[in-house]
C-alpha cells in the first residue's frame, strides 16, 4: 500500500522521516519512474515549505523504492528501516590473517555475490591502484552497476580510499550533480558514536580507509555475518568508538 500525504518540516536538512512500515522520502519537484496509477493521483497545491511524503513497504533488508527526482537540485531524503526492527551493525577490520592489503574487497564480495550484483553502487572518494572500470570524471563520483563492481573486484584491486553505498538496482541519477557525497578521507564521523550510512537511501556502506582498514556501516544480519566470515578479527565499530571515549 502506498501512502501519500503532506507535512511541514523545519529548515534543518539533517532531519529525517521514518515510518514503521518501511521507509520514506520527502522532496520538492517532480518525480519519474512512478507507476501510471500513482502518476494519476492528483496532488493538491501545497505551500512551498511543505513536502510530499511517499511511504512504501520494504521486503527483507532491501528497500523497495525507485523514485528519483528529475531536477538534481531537488531535496530528497530516503531513510531505510530494518526489517522487523533489526539492528544494523557497524564493523571494522584492521588486522586479519586473510588480508594481504587494504582494502581487498573480494573475500567479502565472494560471500555475498548476489547482494553485490543485485544493487547499484554510488562510488565516491575513490583512490585505487587500477584503471577504473567506468569512464573517469573530474568529480571522482560514479554510479556503477553491481555486475561491473563485482567483476572488477575479482581482479583483487587495492581500494586505497573509497566509499561504496549500496542502492536499489533501479537507482538512476547523475552523481556529479549532487551537492554532497559520502566521503572517507578526512571524515571524523566514523570514529565516534554509531555511524550511519552517509547517502540517503543507502542500504549499507563500505568504507576503504587509507590502505589500513575496511569499515562496514549499517549492515543487516546476513551482510554483517558475511563480513565477519570473510575477515576474521573484524570488530564492532560502535564498541571500539565507545572505548575511545
């Protein structure tokens, strides 16, 4: 069931809307990739400070959402909710007998191949030791399909710096037009509290940190278990942050 409503919000871009049935988005502007029946809904005029909220259920851990703004200056916020209140895990691996360099993502990818291949990935803050598997751009931001990312990782490249944000397979936007994107280099937010995926709508986030660590942010049970199996010695990042004070 799709719920359509309007609501007022403050000016703080960081606020979020959550609904127990799934996840929500608020936006100004027009929408594409909306089923015909939904496009036929008559949206009444609302004041500029009001936004449309569209709430749709999710299945398992994968957000079932495909709406994206036509205008890139549109404000869009999507907050995935865990299935049945599932706790999301934050993990870090800095020392493991299975890793020869950081970050080698293939040991993890090989355990969750279907997950990697079935998402699209926002790839930002990129520094690697191989030629990119996608056309380069001056912004260093890429929207890459899961098959391309997985096949690239098979060659065991070194992800020196990177943030990989897992998105629905039908995500379609130009990352070079975003106001801000997830970052790793110089980002202090990983090292206190309980970090969250940086990109709105990301199911989880993989962070490759300066050839010295790999972080998993906001992972569900199956993904976090695979990460721990791939990298023995992975630690709970939230606990580590708490111990650092």
